C-alpha cells in the first residue's frame, strides 16, 4: 500500500538525517574539546555549525522532495503532496533545533530555558506552513496548467515565503516586555539626545540564548528592540553606539526604504524575465528552442534577484554605520562596540566576499574598513546610495516593462 511505502521512506529519511547530524555533533564537540583557545574556536565552530546545518538541511530537503515525488507521482492530489512536504520539513526543523541547541550548549556554554524550545518549535511550525503555502502557489499552477511561465514566480514566492518565515519566528520566538525604569538608562538618554525619546522600547527575552542585538522595528510606529542578553553583557558606551546605529536607521527611514527596495527588486525581476521572454517569443518560432531560452532567462533573472535584496539591506547598514560617525561618536569606540557584538554573538568577523553578497549585513572586516575610510569626512560615496539604488531599479523596471508592452502585448 502507498501509505506503508511513505512511512518506510520517511523512517529511512529520518535515520539518515539523524545519523548525519549525530556525526556533525561528534565532530564539532571533539574539535572544541581539543582546542586550546576555547573562545576563538567556539566562534569558528559556531559559524561552521550554522553553515553545515543550512547545507545539510538543503540536501535533505531536496532528498525528501524526491522521495515524495517518486513515491506519489500521479497517485495523490497535489494538495496532499503539500502536507507530505510540510511533514518532512517540520521533522528536519525540529531535529536540527535539537542538535543545534545541544551543540551550542556545549561550545558556547549556553543554558536555554525550556520555554525556548517550545516557542521555537511552535513559531517554526507556523512559519513553515506559511512559507510553503506561498511557495506552492506557483507550483500548483504549473501542475494544473503546464505553463512554464509560472516558473518565474517561484523565485519571488521563495523570497517572500522565506521573509515571512523569519518574521513569524522572530516575533513569536522571544517574549517581549517593556523596558523597566531602573534599566537601560543610557538608551533613554541617547534617544532623548536625538529628540526621539517618545519612541517605544521593548526588551526581547532571549530565554538563555546568547544573542545580543538591537533593532529598529516598525513601519509606521517606530520602536526600538533590545535583547535581554545585550542589556546584561554590553557596556554602556557599547549600548550607546549600537543605539545610535539604530537611530541612523530610524532617521533615514530604512525600514520603509528597504521594503520599497525589495518591492522594486521583485518588479525588476518580473519585468526582466517577462520582457526578455516576450522578445524571444516574438523572434524565435521554434518551440523547443524557445523553452530552452525560457529556462536560461529564468536562471539569469533568479541569480540577479538572489543578490539584490541582500545588497539593499547591506547598503542600509553602511549608511547607519556612517551616521554613527557623523553623530560625533569616535570611530575607535564604535569599532570596539562592533567587535564586542560580533564576539559575544560568536560571529566570525571575516568571511568570503561571495558569502557576504548573500548576507543582510557586511562583514566586520568590511565595516571597519569603510569606517576607517570615512573618518574625518563629512561625505562618502555610500551616503544616500540606497536612494540611488531604488532610482536605478525604477528605471530598469520601466525599461523592461516597456519591452514587454511592445513585444508581449502590442506586437504579439
């Protein structure tokens, strides 16, 4: 029976995944125990852990998808495939949480509260259902219609689904509370200095997780979020520098601009793929060759779209860093705060250029380099660069939309 085959396949999948994760844990813990400089090695191993789990989950996600498709081809309604995908990915998510937290408990000396696991699993479950619900929309249309054009929307669905996943997890994973009267005095003083003392301040309880950070949040009603671990482990001058960085985001309205930039990136991608496809369809009569060109257009557009949102986010981070210098804080003080933040979060300060291009923040090494170049200068090329990026994307959207209008509508 089909359900027996699915159960057996799932058990094999779980055994393989559990074995790989167990091997990863043994390797990381043994390396940590043999190391001499524990803190430095913990940072390296934590970075290695995050990348390894991402890679392993990606490989097993593809493997699980193949299991489902091969075993259930033409035998189940497409909506039921969705439920099987959710089961596989929730299993991956829960097991990876278990191994990641147990490994970090050892190498980071991290003691998590029980509520952390429960909140992470529940928020992850809701995030995964939402993410895959969005991703499956174009996949269902391809299945129903056989129209490969819906393939173009998969990249957008993955980006939007992934963003909503992290939004759900971030908002539900950590309990929020108001900043107490006897804490965060430096935060209130800094906000008052920049005349935004009325802004709401919330503390995220990390439930024992070693996660120190501050965030400017809210599109219409701005608020400042600070983690409990940051309040407990950062010095006053380090908190002040971090707060000024977030004020830079608030003053420049980066929250709105980043979302607007991402929206333009989506429009650019869609206008690019549909614009080029309309030209190819107009000039290429051969159907098979046309299909091949469609795939090439999809891949070319997707590669651009992969890097655009992170490039927009990194640009906003650089602008906020430069705001800190212009506010009067010394470069050495801000660099010290950045180094402390990277250190207590166990984040490597130097990564490859290729990896940095898909991250939302520049590496510590590049941030320090940019700060050094900007010291004693009132202006730098990065200033207002986010506005220029949005203007260029708007022009590109108009160009490719015009191409589509001419070749895909008027002349078709």
